[in-house]
C-alpha cells in the first residue's frame, strides 16, 4: 500500500496522526542547560572544590601513624578560649556596625539621587562610586593619615580644644574604613530598588494629606525592602571577611577572623587551623545570606499575595 499523500504546505504526520518530532527540538530543550554549563563548571572547579578542601583540612588532624583522623578540635578552638571568642565577636560586631552605617548613610542619599535631574544624577553616582575604582589599600592609607595621632582629624580636634584622641588602631577605625569601602555596594542596591517606586503613588499620598515621613514609611520603604536586604547581605558578608582594612586600621591589637586566618596560614604555617577558622567564617556568612534570602523571599511572596 502506498504512503498517504501529504497536502503541500501542511506539516508531516505519522500514520497515527501525531506530528513527528522536529530535528532540533531535543537540542532546544538542552539549550538552557548548555548555556549554564560553563558557569557551573567554573563554580565547581574554583568554588566548591576549594571549599570542600578547606572543610576537609579544618575537620582533620594528623595522627601518630602519619594518617589523618576526623576531629572538631580546630573548630572548637575558636569557641573554647577567650582569644578565639573575642576575635569572632569582634568580627561580627564590625560586620554589623558596618552594615548599619552603610544603610543609614546610603538610604537618604539614594532617596535624594532618585529625585534630582538625570544629568546631575549621573554625576553624583559617578562621584559616589568612584572609590570603588581605587584600591582599598590606597584608601586605607588615606585614613591612616587622617586618624593617626598627629593626623588632620586630631589637629582639628586639638584646635577646638577636644583632642588629641586615640583614633587609629581601634575597632571604630575599622568600622569607619569598612563603611568607606563598602558604601557603594549598599548605595547601588538601594538605588536599584528605588527605581521601582511609582511617582503616582507618592503624589496621591501627598494629595491625601500624608507627610513626607509617612510617605517614606508606608510607600517608599516597603518597596525598597528588597534593596535593603540585598545591600545588607553584600556589605555584611564583605565586612566580616575583610582583611586589609582590619590589618591597616586595627593593627595587631584588633585582630579579626580574616587577619587570624592569614596569620595561622602564612605566619605559623598551620593550614589546618586556618582552614577551621575559615570554615567557621564561611558558615557564618552563609547563614546570614540564607536568613536574609528567606526574608527577601517572604517579602516577595507577601507582595504577590497583596496583588
């Protein structure tokens, strides 16, 4: 029996009436995975493998036979002695106050930048983000010149009868330097979130008698919560893992986990202890990211339910 004829211009069909699969359909289904494959390989090779190796070093100790045994001793050393706990809590305090400082300073600036003309806005954004183009070491050298005992700040305070004060090599100096370095990341996150604010809603609220503070509290701030959370995640993670800022502005009297990792690995050559401290720092930052991401997801779901 001859095959059924096919009308010109119509797609081919099988005897049971089902169109045959297109030659490129199976490949098109794999395209998203193929596009993400290079990034996935990069993450596995340069992130997951080093993290797994770091965790392995932090959880093992050499035994008398030349082998390795599993042990929590490197992790426990961070919490057992007063020095380890002081370093951990100092790191968390610096991360917390740096995040708070960046948020408090960047939020009103982002509100103001959103309201100015586009040409002036571009210039202000360039000025705010220009420190990101400079090495953090160079910026910290500038803060050293400002804060040391005979620096400009102490000279100014002495002229008005307040100083001189010990400003350098203190925890507050580290926070000031970290705010300067990471301010741009918070500013970008907030400015991106504020681009979603609708002018019509603000004008309607003002016409109904709402003051500026109430407009910010009930209209502006709820819309910018994703930017606040994203900026806090970035700044807290970077501030907790920073080494150069703490080393230059805090010195040896204000050690943090980043400087402790450096000292254990490159000064004392105790790579296993350094890996244990680094693993704890990695887990702390990961927990913070998970918590902030959960808050952001809840906020997104709440916004969808409100709509």
